[in-house]
């Protein structure tokens, strides 16, 4: 993995998507991370060069955000939510079990290089607590045995699917999608029972929202403007 | 009250996230309607609806749009705050996964109303699938002619950029989000000037939450009177209530504002079997907790304020009697310390000390005087920082102490884990026995 001419071309593409090129810095840092696995001095220099900033200015930004890694993560970067709700519902127990199994703590990589581990903050999936992530894809409604099973599969290089998203890709692939280069996986995954809980209850109990008027109140105005 | 699936009405259809699934139910039909009237009419309709921001603060949306100066010669921007990271909040991510087109269509109406030709959807980076879904929806909308130049021959141009964050809770704060979107560290700005006057690139900018924007197409379609039949006079409309924690069926429940927590609990199957409610938090960790005695208070902006708390994100977290309040607060203090951006001294230093002192209570090694010291630190943070993160960090402790003082006193001699077996609080407690 390295920065290539294509990386630079992609960075220029990103810079052109915004009214001011500096706005592309966060996506661009995702991009260089997707090319090298971490944000390196070379990656920072590339961003600085494309946008016209100093490397210090770029480094100041890169070090502020937790998703930019300065040392290699594992083939799969695993997060365990230990914010209050997930922690109480089982996240702490999952963290302990996974950490012990891998023999690593927060922000460390397993000896075989397969899995890195991070204590993550609220992942906006509290209805699915306790929550884990693998390369930032949701692993919802976890418990200790299933967490260890997933870890074993990830270590063995076996295929693992996100509960609401796609097959877990590589860290670099996901970073590239975050940089703004679609990976064609948007159609993967499903709306789960937590997302449908209210709708399911409403349908079972004959509840629905009252219908609206026959036409939009703005439609009359739109019609008159068209005629004019 | 009853559940009112509106935004969630078609989430059970497998193609709910596609333009085909969205258009099947009238999606984008209102685009030519709003583009056919004067933008001020769109603002007037949203004002009349009384829609209030769904991101937490509840500011009237139409009024916010009306603050944007017109004919000022500057470009205007619409920025969607999709950086959902408040502990407990989990409604915007599901919405973007299940129906990203409602957000895209809302952007078209909103941008037209405020005369913006550029919109940005700032999605937190840790949820790549939401980024994929919204990016795909934007691409589909371009292909169908709802975005780009001269939309449907109206003369109105709109470009939407989907932008990924990179892991910083603070970027959910609107001015920090703007700095982040400008390619800087996400640190809040002093207000005023407010973003409506000097926001992105120092130009007039409206920043709205995902759910707020997703409400707009329903208002354009059905009008203000229809919208106001839901909720109360001061809190009109409906809400994605995301109920999490110790309940039988956690999930998204869409209902009128003014629904009570008791009703939501009923929909969610109640507190998990064999347990009873200890405390609940109506809208994210940054708002004060409530007790079982508050279950019948309507979930509205005004009624929650009346209880000294806030509706916030409207995503209640439920905790039963197995939960240690001290452990809960301690973990949130760790969170605020971790997420403080470091700009303002009271927040940066205060959260640093709060975390350590709460850890002492959790470990059972606090001294009684610590109870007042923590309270004093909270008072030194609140109102003394640029943004609401400091205020939020200072919030959870006081109500927890008021309701559960004995647990903090116990923290002077006994650890939280001894008082409350953490295993009993897990969702898989007893699974082995079954």
C-alpha cells in the first residue's frame, strides 16, 4: 500500500467538490489513510500540497480526530462501545472478554496483526445495545459468546457480515468509501427489527397517521405562478 | 395517543432506501410544487407549521430560515447536521439507512427556501453505511433531475455534497461542525455572529438536524394544519422516539409529541420482565434524568422544561433497578472528558477532574467532601464555555445526586460493582440459566 498518482488525482477530485478546497481536508485524510492504512507524514504532505496548506496545519487537524490513525490498525479494526448504556447492558463484559481473548487493550493490535481494538463512544445504535463495530460496520445486539465468535472469524480471515450493512470489508476499503468514493455496497443490509419496532406495533394494533388533504396548500400558488 | 408512522411508514419495504421505493409513495412529487412558488412562501409554511429543530435544542425551524438575510450578494449554504453522537441518540442514523431520500428531498425544499445553491450533509464518519446510503440517494436524485442545474426547469440549481466526519462528538455542535467542514479542528465559535449571518465561509448558513429536514416534505405535502394536529401548540408535529435500555422491545417509535413515556414504554413492551424502572433520560446524556414519577408528563419541549430537563433528541434511555447510578454518571463523565475539544479551560480542566472524582465514587474510595467538590466543579463549568458540551458535562451529576444521594455516600466505602452486580444489568443476564 502506498500513495500513488491515483491517490493524488483522487485528492484533487475531492478538493474540486467544495467551494473552498480546504473543506476537502477531512475526506482527503480518509483518502490517504485508505491508501496507506494510517495517516503518515507522506499522506499529510500530499494533503498539504493539494490544498496549499503547511504540513503543520494538516497535522493539527489530523491529530484532532480519533478516526485518523497514526499507527497501523489490524486487518480489521474492532470497536466495543463502552459508553454508559452499552456498558451497562453488557459492553463492559464484552470488552473484557474480547480484550482478554486477543491479549490487547485499547488502541492495540493483536500479535497476529489481524485485529485491533478500540473502546468506542456512543455509536448511535443504542436500541441495539450492546454494540460493536468491525471496520466501523455495525455488529448489533451482541453478547459475549457471539462477540468471541466474531473475533475468531475475523482472526481466521473468514467472512463476517454487518448486522445492518454489508460484508465487512478491509479497513482501507471502508476508509475509501468514507473519503467519498462509493464502493457499490449501498444496497447491502436490511432495516432490522429495532428500526421497525414502532411500525410493526402500529400495524399490529391498527394504528396509522391521519391522511393529509387532497392537494398541497402550496399547489394553488404553484399553479397560478405557472399560468402567469 | 397512538403511534403515527409517517417518516417510518415504509421502512418495512426492502427497497425503502432507493429512489424507486421513495417515489412509489409520492416522494419528490412536491419538488415542482415548492419550486413553483416564491421561496418566502415555503418559509412561511414551515413557520406556520411550528416545526421545531429535532436535534436537541428545539429552535423553530421556519424562524431560523427567516434569519438568513436576503439579497445580500453572498452565497447561502444549507448544512445538515448528521453527526448523531449524543449518548442515547439513535434516530438520525436509522433514518438515513432506511429512507435517505426523505432527507435529500427535504434539502431541496430547504435550500430553495433560503436561496442556497449548495448543501452539505455532514455525517459522522463512524457509520459508513449511512454515508453509503445517503451518497447513493444523492446520486439517484441527480440522475432523476432533482439535483443539479435548473432543477425540473425551474431555474433553481442545487448541489449536495455528502461529507464524512472523522470521529469527534464536538462536531455535532453547529459551529464546531462548521469549522470541521472548513477543514479545521472541530472547535466551537463564539456566537454571535450566528451562522444565519456568518456561518460556512462566513456566509449565511442554516444548520438543521436530519430529522428536522426529513419532516419538511411532509409539511410541504400536507400543510401546516395537518402537521399541527399532532403534538401541542408549542411542540407541534411528530417525533422519532428511539427507546433504548432495559425494555423488552427497544426500537424506533414514531408518535406525536406529547406522547408520554408511560405510553412509549407500553409500545416497547415495558421494562424488561421481572424488573422495575429506576431512572430514565428523555433525550440524551446531556439532559437531566427523570424518575418513574415523571412517566405521565407529556414528552414536549415545554413539559420537559417544566420538569427541569429537556426533550433533547427525544431518544429515551431506560435503566432498571440493577443499574448503579454512580457507574452511569462516571462513564458519562469519562465520555465528556474524552470529547472535550480543549478550547475552553473550564470544560477541558473541569471534565478532567470530574472523570477522576467520579471514578473514586465508583471505586468506593471517595470521601464525603467529594460530593460537594464535584458539585462545585460542575458549577464552575456550566455557562463558562463557548459551547454546550461543558454545560452538558455539568448536567448529569446534580439530578443524580438529588435522587440517589445514598449511592454517592456509599461510594465513600463500597464500590459500585459490589453494590450493583454488573452482570445483573446486562441484557444477557440469566441467558445461561435459560
